[in-house]
């Protein structure tokens, strides 16, 4: 998959190393170590904020609440098929990944999830009409999906730029 | 007793009179004072007693004084007592009595377990539905109040524990039925005539458990006479006591209590989760008032077209094995689990000679195109599809474009044996023009390398009689077939919990193709009008099928295919005399 839109964590780290090298020529070792710790702390805080943002989005999706406020553009919040009624982290999945760009203003996340969908069957046959008439005719399905999210930092707050789901 | 069934005008074809409340009231007034009829001696066990029945959840409180073996007074909710006739029967420790409220269109049926004093009260009334002759019911759980004693904690409860059973019943009136209970919300009944060509019909039912042995079963003949029947079934003794209230096909009032003796027909599988015994499996519609429940009313909901409207719809274009044919188009959407179409007929030329029917010549060009001609006429190109449910046996179907009744042929051709059966669907039946009719044609197959069967033919079979098969067509679309008579296919729709829910039925036919391979149809007469034809392979437990349907969207032929499970077999062969042909 192309990473043009989604700078990788490795790219971020590489960028950080390139930026750090000239400073090493003129800066005392103690100062370098302090900067590195601050950078790592900032990165950890960003990762934690993004994870919290993802959890908040999951909560809103599962609770049927409006998630527009978590997105840069409210229109991007309509990223899920109307049939999706539940989205939970896949406990069997390997660790989710969050990668933060070198500029610290953009990030991407990939999360394995179980998507639950619920849709009404079409009344195309007598059987379907009867199922609907008795209050049923709802198809519920569960499938593992990879949630790919792009994030943008606006001021000190992270927001979701876009989310796509694809087969895991 | 009910008017004798008339096989020439089956229940779904009979035009029941739209009785007025005044007509109903006049008829009820005659029996309100005398109570119900009874062919068996009524019990006098209640004579001289005074009882008060308390029901739960806003139900009535009924104070009774039984002044004679057929007279009582009743006070509803502390109101003025009124005198009425009643009839009562006793079965072991169960007492059933029923009465009307004079001057009204209402009455009650009451079942008391005298060992526990737990009671079920069924309020009955006419006029509550748009067809006034249909009996409405509301069921209240309660108990008989006993001075100085606390109310019993238990209640009779709605249950699925009766689901899957079947009984032959003979009432003391002589009325004989086969009754199948493959659903927890509906039941299927066959009024036996001894002819062997009976059709079965369905009605919404209540199933209430008294204990492991006794159950209260109700049935309302909605869409037909509207008659209500309640019975208390003693499973071990295979006996019943009950009441029947309604107007028969001659508009005579049936109001009687009865005793019945039964024969056990069997128990088929249930598909709820193990441990699930819940009843009331179809949710009551939101905002529904007293007596509200979901009832399947296909005659009301199906689009009914005239012959001219059918011709216009067909002229708009027919859809033959289109991927989807749109809302209301019969069997469309019923093939997600179907097997793929095959090209085994491509390149073949053959002739089918039907006994007493047409001679059909075929030239098959490809997997989906053939040419046919009837009785040596002009060749007509048609779209078709074929499946091979068993090696050498092909199911294929096509429309006969230009036929005055817009015929469609669903054909099973056994190339190894030279035998053919066709379910010939057609429109413009005398009842509803867009409702399919069906005729079964037997014949032989002629062509290069095809053996001559001589006088042999496929033949109708009783192998499927009494069987129940589940069909899973697609996610969320499952049903169960019950082949309840030699000429009936009934279908049951599962609820989300796997319980049997709504049920309906129509004419059916059953032909043996080979050992383990059967060609079957169901005909949705007075119910959407679809003809569904399926080849059932009892070894692979899969079918291959073709639906034929006409609605406002036009004429369509579509694939049917589903995974099967064998739900069981009712032992009913002995109730249907063998018929030839």
C-alpha cells in the first residue's frame, strides 16, 4: 500500500534522526538527551491522544451518537455504511499501529475491528414479506475489518481526517 | 359442528359473507341464554358454586355464580351480574367453561386447573376487526380467588413447548382434522374428508402451557371464516376438550363445546437455542390495543390484476433469470444459496412428448439460450437456465413467449432414463389473473443417445408426505416446508430466535424423479400467486428450483436455491387413501 498519504512511523523517526544530527555537533550530550526525552514524551502523548480519540469514535458509533465533532470535516464522519451497527476492537488481533509524521501534525492509525452490520431484507418474495410482517427480516452479520484512519493535529487537539474500512 | 368441507370450493376460494354486527348479534342472542351446544354430556361440576377469578395486568375480575348445570350469573369488574347460559367440560383436573354476555358480541372461555386454582381467561368478541365475523381474542393469566389463601404464584404461560407436534383429532361432533403445530405462533389444519385430496390451511394460534401434560391451544381461521377454536390438550391421554365459536360457510353459528380423541402424529425438530422455551414469539405490534397481534393476510396484501392488466404487464417485458427482479417479484432473492447454472444442455437437441400434452422440440445453443417449438410450430428463441441436481438429471425453465396464458415450463429431464416431468405454470386463472396456476405433465425425452423408457413415467409420490424440511435461501431468509397432505405445501417463517412464526400454505404436487430426488411445487394461491418449483435432493440436502411469478412489475422466472435440513416426519400416510396418477 502506498504511504504517500500516510507518513509512516519509521519516516517520522528517520526525519527526527536527520534533524537531530546537526544539533549533536554543537550541543552538549545532556541537552541532546533532554530534547530526545521531550520528543519521545510528546510522541507518547500524541499516541495516547489518538488512541483515546479512536476509542471515543468507537463509543459513539456503538452508541449511535453523532461523531461529527471528532472529525476535521463533519462530512467525513459519514464514513460508515448505514448497515453498520457495531464496531469493536478485535481481541484476537495483533497490536494496533499508530504512526505519527515527522512534523508531528499528521498521523495514521490501523486498527483491527469486528464490524457488525444489520440490514433489512428486501420484500422481494412471499417469504421475505412474511419475515418482515412478523417483525423480523433483519440480517445481522459480523466480519473482521481493518480500520485505517488519518489524523490531523489542529492546535493541541487531534481530529480525524478520514476513516476507511477494508477487509482484514 | 362445522359445515362439511367442500373440496370443490376449498376454504381459500370460498367467498365468506361479510356479516354485519347486527346479523352477528341476532345469531348470538339465540344462544346467549342457553349456552353452547355439546355433543357430549356437559359436566355439572360447577353447579351451585360461586367463584371469583382475578386476572393480571389490567385484565378483568370475573365473579361467577353457577345456578344450574347450564346457567350462571357473571359480574365483570364488580359490575352488575348478568345471567347467561354456559357449557362446561372436565378433563382430569382441568375444567373448561364458556359463555356469552347477553346483549353483546362478547363472551369468555375459561380454563381452570382445579389442582392449583390457576386459571386462563380468554375474552372473545366479534366486530373488532374489519371483517366483523372474525373472532378476536385476548388472553389473561390469573387464578381463582380462595378465601383465606394467598394467590398462587404460578401462572399458565405462553410457550414454544408445543411446537413441532402433530395430532389427528376426532371431535365428538364427528369433525376430523389433522393438526400440525410446526410454529409457536401459527398452526396448520386439515379438515379430513376421506377423499385424499384435502388441502391444509393455516391460522394464528396461541400456545399456553398449563404444565408438562396439559396445554391450551387456540386457532383463529383468519382470512377464512374467522372461526375461533380453543382446546385443552392432554398430551399423554391424547384427548382434548374445547370450544368453538364462529360462523361457518353457510353463515350458521357454531358455538359449542367438544371432546376429542387424538392420535399422535409425531414430533419434528425445533430450531430455537437449547433451553429456550419462550412463547409469544411474534411481537405484538406497537400501539396495538386489546387483542392486537400480527396476522398474515395475503389476500389483502397481494396485488390483484385483471387479465388485461396481466397482458399489459407481460407486454412491458419479462425478466427471465435476471439477477434481481425487484420488489414483489415472487421468488427473486431466493437463490443466494443456489447452485450455479450449468451448460450441460448446450449443444443438445431433443424432443419432449408429454402424455396428453404438447410435443416440445428443443435446440439448445448455449448456457442461457435455447430455441423451442410447440407441436411442430415455429421456432422461438428463449432465455433459459439449467441445473443438474443429480448426474444426468437436468432442471431447466423458460417462458413460452406468445402463449395466451403466458405459460412457463419448469422441466426435469432425466437423460439417463428418457423421462420428463414438467410443472407448467400459467396465468389468467378464474380467480385472480396474475395468480399462477399449475398443471403437471409427464412425458418422455427423445434424442440421440437417450434411452426409450417405454411405458415407464415419473410418478406422483407420497415419499414426501408428512415431511418437514428447512430451507435457508440467503442470510436472513429461511423457511420450513411442511408437506401436510398429498396436495399441500405449507411454509413456516422462522423468527430471529429460530422459533416457527408465521405460516401459510397452498396447493402442492410431489413427483419422484429418482431415489432421493423429488420434483415438488408450491402454489401461492390467494397469496402473491407465485409458483415455486424445486428439485429436492435428499442426499445432498440441496435443492435447485425455479420461481414463476406475475405482478405489477411484469412476468418473471427466477432461480430458487437453498440449503436444506430434515426437520422430521409426521406419520400421516394412513389418513390419505391412495389415488392413481
